[in-house]
C-alpha cells in the first residue's frame, strides 16, 4: 500500500470507523490493473475494461460535472449518489461542487484500492459511503449517478439500488412528473414534499404511464389502479 | 423503367437487380463510361440521396419508373473534394465530442449508432482522399511542412482505426472514447489542415 492509504483510512475512521475497519481487511479485487495515464496519474482497468481515462482521468471526471444528470442534481438540490467508486476521480470531482456526496461501492476492496492511489483526506468529510438503502432514511432526496464502467462490474447491485432509490423519490419529484396530469394537486395534498413517498412502485408505475388521461379517467382512480397493480 | 447514363438510354433488360442498390451497383460496375463515377442520381425525376447507409435496398425495382445517372470525371470529383474536403472533415470532427461524451456517460446504444455512422463517413472520406491523390498525381511521400507526409498521415490513421476496431470488440468504451478524443481527433485535424497544400500542388 502506498503512502495515501493510511492517511485516508485514518481520516475515514473519524467519520465511519466500522467501514474503515472493513476496508482495512478487504482484499483488492482480482483482475485489476493499475496503469499510468498519459498525464502521469494512476488509472485503472478491471477484467480488461477501462474504468477511467487512460489519458487524463481528472479531466474526464471534471467533464462529468457538466453532464445533464449532475446539472439536474444541482438545479433540484438533490444529493448525488455515485454508484461505483473506481479509483475515486468522479467522487473527488463531485465533492468540489456538492456539500455532500454519497458513494455506493459494492466492493470494499475497490475502496481499498482507491485509498491506496489517491488522496481523499480533504474530501472525506463530504463523502458518505452507503452500504444499504436504509442508510438513506435520514437524508433528503438523492439522485443516483452511475459510474458506467463500474455499473458493468456490478450490474445486479446497481439494479438493486435503482429500484430502492426510485421507490423513494420525494413527493416534490412526483409532483413534477404529474404536473401535466389533471387532478395531481388533489392527490398530492396529503404528502409532505420534503419527505420520501413510501408507496413502493407508485413512482415507477407513473413513469410507465405515458400520455394524458383519457376522458372520464381521474388521476385518483388511475393511481388507485396502478398501486393495486403494483401490489 | 427508363434508365439513362449521361442522357444515353440503357436497355432495361440488360440491367440486373431487384432493388435500387443492386441496380446502381450493376450500372456502376458494368455500364459506366471509363474513368467516370456517379455524380448524381435522379430517381423518378428527383435527386436521390441515401439518408442512411444502404437505404437504396429499400427501393424495389417495381417502384422505379425512371433512373437517370449523371456522371463526373474522376478529376471533377477530386477537385470537388479538394474544394470541400475541409468542410467534410470539419463536420466529422464536430460529431466526435458528442460521441465520446456518450461513451463516457455509458449511453452505449446511442453512442454506437453515431459512432458507426462516423466510421462509415471516415472510411468513405479516406477512400476518396486516396483516389484524389491518385487521380491528381499528388506525391504521397512529400512532406507538407510540419504536418509530415500524406503517406505517413494515412498510415497513422489506418493504425488508429485498426486500434478502434479492436477496442470496440472488447466493449471497452472509456478507452474507445480516449482514442477518439486524443488520437483520432488531432489526426483528422492534421489531415484537414493538409488539404489546402494538397490543392495547391495540383496543376
């Protein structure tokens, strides 16, 4: 392990000693290959798939900040939940723009690898590692932000988190989705827009519903039907 | 069906093919005047261009009432390319940032759609460029300032495209984006910048 590892781990211990211990004991994933990018920075390939730019990984991560997904998070005041740490370039770029960044990394060995290569000490106060959806209970709305090559490595875990997060989109979000449908205010009257909607499947069902309501169809009836279907 | 090349009517029974692509292929391979290539196709009185590669397959022979081919000499085409090549390469270069962004953001389906269209354009452009050099007798190996020789540049471009195909087979999209952004883009820019000099060398 290089010099960053102990510094990063000590800092992580201040915020999450349990995770720090897990990371210390974890094994670096097999089939990982650390490469030197053209700009001299470390980059990574796993099972022959490149996880960060082989030329300038930091510039690539900075460019992510201009993506539609991140701009949506900024505009709506959502917390980005980065799925897939890799070596951490995206996470380190995100903490420069957000007060809090969640990181979902299914393999603690990957955190160990990242901690051994990059300096996270200044960023860890704004990074929070998630290991279960229940950890989101105390947080306001989040936006899942995938690191695409990491998603390929952990597709099952990614879909698990997508389902959990989708079902927890707040009423404020639901309001935007339903904005075009007559009667939405009546339905949402009973929801607190700052709290998660705990009706599993409802948001997904509304997502799948396209086009306006037909004549005689009321939103309340539609949602009743949808929630019944979802059950 | 009426078929003509440069105003010269063709005997329909001599032209084979069940669709427009096959018919055009037979015409260009077996019935074109020497040293000429197709400059314009008029299908049923209207200029025909393919919106997508091989779209002509979708036009059955029975839908063709008239097919008029207007040919150009290889020299005409070469001059046209040298006049417009910078714009052609410029358009291709403009499409690259979007493709690399899509690959980096994991939108592989859309990225691959744009990428395959780009590769087809690249292949056609390089083929045309090689034809231009041959037709206009432009020296392959003469160095153009700091840009190197055309031979060297086209050789390097061939290496990059081979590398792209290999990476694509491995579905290594981030690496593919790197090569598009950091290898192919500057190479195409160099090629674009060489065109005015190439044009000045024709007599």
